[in-house]
C-alpha cells in the first residue's frame, strides 16, 4: 500500500531527534539529545487548578479560529509592551505551538518550487514543513553570529523566487548562537530590498541566562516584513500546545483561513489556562528559574568540555536556550560519533539531522543541557570525551 502515500510525504524524514528519543527510552541512557525542558519547574499545581476553573461549556464549545480573545489581548500586551513585538498593523493568531506558525506561514506564502532561505543547520520541524509544501530549501552558512548575511544577500540576488527567509535569531536550534542586533537590522533591510517576508521563529528568546533579552527582529519591523512565531512551550510547558504568531494583518487573515483546514482552532481549555496563567501568576519569575537553572547546567557542561574534549573539537557557547553545537575536525562525521555513543548509552543528535542538504558527512552534533541532571552531565561528558578520543585517535 505504500504507493498510496502522496508525493509530498516522500521527502519528509522522521525527526532524527524523535528517533533517537525512541532508542533512548531506556532510563539508563544519558539524554543529551532531547529538546525537552527541565520538567522540575512545570507549574503543575497551578495548571491543575486553572484547568479545573476553566473547564465548562464555553471552553468545550467550538470557538473562533483567531483564538480566545482575552488570550490574544494579553499576548499582544505582554509581547508588545515588554518586547516591542508588533504594532497596530499586526495582529495575533493563537496556534498549536510555534510549529503550527511555521506550517501556516509556509502554506500561505510558498508555492511548490519556491525558495526558502534559512540557516544551515536549522530546526528539523521547519525543514519538514518546507519540504511538505515542495519548497526548494537553500541553507545559508552560519557563524557564531548566526546567518551569514553576505551569503544571504548572494542567495537573494541569485534567486528570483525566494518567498521566505526563515531564521531562529536567538539561541538558535540547533547551534545555540544569537544574531547581533546590527545583523538583525541588516537582515530586515535585505528583506525590504528584495521584498521577501521573514519568519522569525523565537521560542527561546526569553531563556537568556543573564535575563538580558536581545531585541527581536520583529521589534524593528515598521514596514510589515516579519512574521513572529512565539510559543509557550519553553516558558510554560510544551504539552499544552499553545503558541502564537504576531504578524501583519494581511498574512494573519490568510493564516487564519489556513488554520481552519488544519485544526479549526487551538484547544479551548488550554487557551484559557494560558490566559489565566499569564494574568494571575508572575511569569517572569517563573522564567527566571529556567534562566538560572540552564545557565548553571550549560556552564557545567562547557567547563567539562573545556577540560576533557580533544582540542580539535570546537563548540559554541550559548547565552541562553537549550542547546549547544560541537564540530569534529574536518573528515569526521557527527553521525558516526552519535552511533558510537549509543553503545556507551549517551544520546546525542548528529548534525546531519539539521542539515538542509541532509549531509551525512556533517561534522557537527547537538547537545542539550536542559534535560540531564548535573550528575548526568558529569558522567555523560566524560563518556562523550572518551568516545571522541576513540574516534579521533
Ligand atoms: C526553533 C524551534 N521552533 C519551533 C519549535 C516548535 O515548538 P512548539 O511547537 O512546541 O512551540 C521548536 C521546538 O523544539 C524549535 O526548536
């Protein structure tokens, strides 16, 4: 029956991250592969009470696609007032996570064969969404300052059917890097010059270790070139599946129609729970707990890597988020190392999984520092250093 599957599914690959997670369901595995949060701060008790308080006929009824109005308003207020995201030409759409914003924006803007430019490496969920709509994906090389803008400009110059520039400018997944403010402004200028929309995917920007929030690209967007994708997955909990876009009204109205073909509207109970959580609790204090915990864990991981890793392995030093990225010397493959590490019961994700070309020779691998305990970080980095030494010798 496999011939019954549509062509559009043919280029989609199962997320390597989810596949590694299946292998590592065994609790004796040290998980550096997940993109999960540290569950110890999930506000379980508050969410329980709030769920109980909102579970009534109105939250169980069909609702408008744009989302629960009080939630839209509080999102506009929090992200508008606090971070300058969005103006009177923009509107908020509540979505099933940031992933759905990527999907909706692509569905509305990208015809089969159109070009999407993005960082290489990038978030695999976005790559699959672009592939599902038949986009031609062109990966732009990255440095410690994110997307290389000269290469981006060359790609914009060379292709006349670019429909979207997709970027994760803050604490990028997978490499943890952050694009400096000057580059953000230049990126916006390029989008304007070539008349191409930017999809700014920023689920991690509030997870800055020092609490210093880098201004979003959207906050400089006076001419309506940016769709901002936000999420409560990394600040409240991913299982609630609530995210949002803040984008020019003309695209929000199209994305709203597209959402009607996907899920009609976001879960009514959890939209209300998130609304009340934002209204009644100190969200910033909650996020600060994550900032401090991840700062501690990443700093432990990096100091052990400084001490134990072969000097030929290079790595990023993120200032927030959940991930860092390592590169083996040229000629070595992150995929081989990831496979070798399974024997040592340490799970890492090979760089090839995030590569726009699915390049098996990718020298990189991604490490997550939010999930493992400090003990696991100590044991796991030691095992990883041994694995690297065995592979590079
Ligand atoms: C860069 C990036 N964008 C979007 C998402 C999707 O998150 P969610 O749909 O849970 O908001 C993720 C999840 O890991 C991510 O890393």
